[in-house]
C-alpha cells in the first residue's frame, strides 16, 4: 500500500507538470514512454557484442556513458550553433580512462563538443543500445536518467553549473533531491568514481525507479497511446 500511495503521489506530480506545459489539454494519462519498450531486450545479443568490438571497448573495464543535456544559452552568436565544452583536464580524463571505458553521447541539439577526450558516440543513432552496453550513466539534468534507470544500473549526476542552469532554463525538481549520487565539480566526480561501489549505487537507482517510474510494463505505453489515438473524438 505504501508503494502504491507513493506511485500515485508521483503520478499526480507528473500530471501537474504536464498540465503546466500543455495548459489546453483536457486530460493527462501516464503511460510511460514508447521509446523504452525495446530497452533491455538486446542485452545478450550479438548486436551488442559487435558494438562493443567496433568501439574498441576494454572488456576488463566497466563502461561509463557520459550524456549531458544541451544549454541553448551557450549558442554561438555567429553560427547559431549550440556548443558544449567538457571541463575535464588531461589528468582528470586519464584517471577516468584508467578505470572506465568512457563513451560521450552529446545531445542532438549540440552542434559541437569541445575538449572531448572520450569515445564520441554522439552520431550513433540507437541510444538504447548505448545504454545497454554501459554499466554506469553520468548525466546532469537530462531525462536520460529516467530511461537508464529502467536497466537498474547506476546513475550519477554532474551538476557543476546548477545555479546557472536553474536560473536560465529552470528545473522541475532540485537534482540533489533525487536520491542519486551527485558531484558539484568535475574533480569531485572523478574522485567519487575512483572508489565507486556500483552495488550501492544500483540500490539508489532502485529507490529512484520506485519513485519516478511507477509503470514498469514496457509494453504498456504504445498500447494505451494507440488506443487513445484510434478512439480520439
């Protein structure tokens, strides 16, 4: 009963957010996301073996997926292109790469990424497969954290520009209140990852899933949406 009450409370919060975004909507039904329905189905497939091989991943290391969101206020005035600079020094990047395979997935609104010392998979179209081959996600304010959590693998946050991002783009919830491990600087993140306990981090994700992903039937969304569309009046 406690989990059900918590899920209903969270569902009401989600409905409130969407009512704010789409004020003319007559109703909101929480269904989950159709894009998640294939998530986890290829975990042991030959496709992922080939993908790991093509990316040159070291099988002796866990794989970290670094996936920050975009910031439209970082747009280049001369080109109109949104840019992102990764603030990892050479030493910080080396420390991470000694422990992890690091894949960088840029947001599709980002035209250029500067100072990227990691394997760039921004152009790889199948994000689900990238999540499936990764053992850990590091993001910031991106909704990818909700998708990745469905794989029940660790999620950590790098929120060094929290004040600026919150002021310029806004947040529905303070990321420090999500129950996930977070770092307020690149150095803090690198230090945190050196002795990270993936089992402990996974336990935090389980609580996160219970709180933010009350619908875990990954075949539910498409069925409900299709029925709604076909019966739309």
